[in-house]
C-alpha cells in the first residue's frame, strides 16, 4: 500500500506542478486581478506570495527531504502540498472550466496536510496498522473532490456560470462521499 501511495503522490505532485504553472502564467498575464476564492487570499499580493514565495519554500523543503532520503513520503507530501498552495494564486480571469479542474484535488491536498503527522519524521505510517488505511483516505478524498465538481449545476465562481462538468445525480454521491470522508478523517 505504501508503493501505491507513493505512485499516487507522484501523480498528484505532477498535477500540482502543472497547476502551479497555470497559476504562474495567469499571474504574469493578470497580476492585479483578484482570486475567485472568497477567503483570506483574495488580493493580488497574497496571490503573488502563494506563487512566488510560499509554494517554492514548501517545494524546496520537500526536495531537500527527498534528496536526503528518497523513500521518505514526507518529502512527496510537501511537493504535492506546494502545487496545491500555488493554485490558490489563480485569478478570476481564468476560465471557469479551468478553475473547476484546478480545484479538483484541493480536498486531497488538505487531506495530505492532515495525514502528514502520521508519516513524520521518517516517512513510514505510525501507528503501523494505519498504513493500509491512509492511502484509502487519499483516494476517498480524490473521489469526493471529483464528485464535488460534478454535483453543482452552477459554479461557485464570479457570475455563477453553468458547470460544464455537471452530472445529474452526482450531488447524492457527493453527500455520501463527504459524510464518509469526514467520519474517517475528522472523527
């Protein structure tokens, strides 16, 4: 199960770095635009910080851990987290469908941050009996993130455009997956 989690984390890291690239291009094209996220990171300065300072520092720490001990999952978790952190720098100028795809693995990024203490410091799950359960929680988070994208008819985005990925009936699946996710992750 650790090999499966490692492969999944490399895929998520690659996806995260692609989102980091999209955020960087978006920032270069629209440096003063606001973020569509209606939280603390709406202004342009925070967008720039997440792309140019926060994400590189997190990625560098992950790189250092992987350079010292290649099999340490904490380094991979940090690489994935860096890509997720950088995606918060995407502005409202990005097309809604692309914004929706960027937000796909955000639930997994938060889950990995919650699970990181279980793998600290040597990259092995503690307690050992959690080793097969933790990858299942990450997969559940990805499924829940996918169902969350498919379930709303309109996007939670400026102007609330129609969701191009909307699937009828996905809202019930999303509610079920969200309930199971929160029962497992936040007991």
